[in-house]
């Protein structure tokens, strides 16, 4: 392929070039395979937020990267879900423990769906009264 004055140098250069191309192709194939496995394992999750008979958010897709992050660090689930519900309702309980016990958070692993029922969120204590500035 390459003509150098020294045949050994030509063979070394061709070997390094072939190994470099092979390494690049192997990295691309591995990344594609890992992405496909993560999509298969963590993909297709949906989020539903409902209050009484009204569905506020209906089957919003959750990205596979976010579900992987949530499964790796379970504390992320509460932060993520409270952030999604914050425009509609202030969730007063811890979703990961008390929310599951109260029925606020339901995870349907068969259908890959997360359901948040805002009606079941009971305050742990009475909310403080708002004090208006004195006159």
C-alpha cells in the first residue's frame, strides 16, 4: 500500500493504520450496542398526573437516560417527579416512601407507567396560616 524505502517501516505503518481503523469501528459499534440496550431496558416509560377525574399530564414520555439516572440514584425520582408536578400542585410528602404508601405514586412496571394521583397527597401537618402585614 505505502512504499517506503524500508519494507519494515511500511509494514509497521500499515499495521498501525489497520488497528486504528478497527479500533474506531469497534468503539462506534460498542456505543451503538450500549445505546440500544439502554433504550430496551429503560425506554418506553410514560408519566401520568391526575387530580380527581381530570388527567393533567397524560402519558408524557420519559427519556431512557432519565429513567437510567432515576434507577441508579433512587433519590432522583422524588426530585424529578416533584419538579414535573410543581406547576399544578405542591406535593407535601416524600414520594419515594410515604407517597407510595399513601398511593400518591404508583409505578406500573408491566405497562412502564408512572402514575401520580394528586388527590391522595395529604399534608403531614396543618399548613401554617398566612400572616398579612400589620396595619
